[in-house]
């Protein structure tokens, strides 16, 4: 794991971010760091501001004030495509996989045709073969276990779908993967598969994750660091090694 004292390991700094929606102050000055190769959990009660913050980091919303610093440089993401281009990928709770498409098509969704233009589209069969090969290789290299890349997503379990969505994000997200409630819709065994996959991608591929979760067991298991939001404010940043589940919950509820 990255050493928090080493400045070169700093991947993302969120600095004094505020966000107003009209009269609603959703975020009131949030500051925290994400080191390269660590899993940071973003927790807080309903309405605390988690999704708003993640949407700012991923270019869906613009902050009212404050800075996003990636690899030591301030970045401005006017839209999600700008965040993608900088290697920041987000997997939302509603996965946005297309049921009727196969795994490879889902991984390349929205990125395939523009690249090859009209001629590429005419040669669609060849492109798809190459996409499937590349997808199978990419998922295998990430140790992501899914059925054949030709299997339609509608035939897959929730855990397999989540694996495809994370696999897609991994294929494009070179810097940071943001997961919004990755296990909320999953059963016990599928949850275990997804958590193990996150740990493996961190430990073996050095990937960096920012994970929103309401599940304290999940958080306590995978997170290296826990950032707690409460009513739009930063309540605490806790190192897993130095805290307890009770303390995290106390910060969430305001008992602390
Ligand atoms: N587009 C919007 N327009 C107006 N208010 C908004 C908008 N999006 C979020 N808010 C408000 O901002 C606050 C934070 O909402 P947000 O969705 O970020 O919370 P959250 O921590 O993700 O909650 P949950 O755990 O329920 O998903 C809430 O008061 C919410 O009503
Ligand atoms: Mg939310």
C-alpha cells in the first residue's frame, strides 16, 4: 500500500469543495486525499453529500467553489468525457449495462464507432472480433472471472454484471475508479466476489478506488481509509488500522 507520508503517492486531492443547488448547500467545504493504490470509502447518512461529491469528481457537476487536484495538477472536468480522458471512471449503482449486448459490446459501449468512422462500421464484424479478443484479454489480465465475452448481459447474475461494469471501468480508468454502492443490489456470495475483486485489483494491479457504501461490514473490510460526510460537511478521515466500526458509525450519526 502507498505510504501516506510520501507526497509522490498522492493521486487525488479534494480541496475545500462546496456545492450549492439553489438555496441548498449540499457540500460545505470538503477536503481529503486519496493515495495511489488505496481503497478510500466515502460514507455518510442519506443526503450527506456522497453522490454529489462523486459527481463533481467525475465531471457530472461543477463545484460552486474549491479545487480538484489530480497528480499534482488542478483539473476542471466540464463533463464526464473530460474525466474519462483523465483516467477517472465511475461505476454508478444502476450499472448502465445494456441487457441485450454482450460483454465486449458493453465494455466498448460509446467508444467503438467514433474511433473507426464509416469504414470501421462497414467492417463491423472484424471490429467486433477484435473487441471480443481485447475484452477477454483485458478481463483475464485483471483476473475478472466472467463467462464468455459473447454472452449477453441479461443472462448474467448481479455479481457477474458488477464484474463487467468494473471491468469496463478498469479498461478505461487508468487513474481512479469510483464505485457508487457496488454491492447494494447483490447477494452474500456475489458481494464477496466483488469485494475480493476490489482487493485483488488494489493489491496486484495497484488500482486506486473511491467507494461509496452504506454497508459498514464491507467498508471495514476493504477500506484503507474512511472519509465520513455529515450533512454536507467533512466529519472525519479515519485510517482503518486506527479506528473501529463503532467510531465510524458515531461520526456518521453525529454521536461524535
Ligand atoms: N440536483 C440536485 N438539486 C437539488 N438538490 C440536490 C441535488 N442533488 C442533491 N441534492 C441535495 O443535496 C444533498 C446531498 O445529496 P446526495 O445525493 O449527494 O446525498 P448522498 O450522500 O448521496 O445520499 P444517499 O446516501 O441517500 O445516496 C441532499 O440534501 C439532496 O437533496
Ligand atoms: Mg447517493
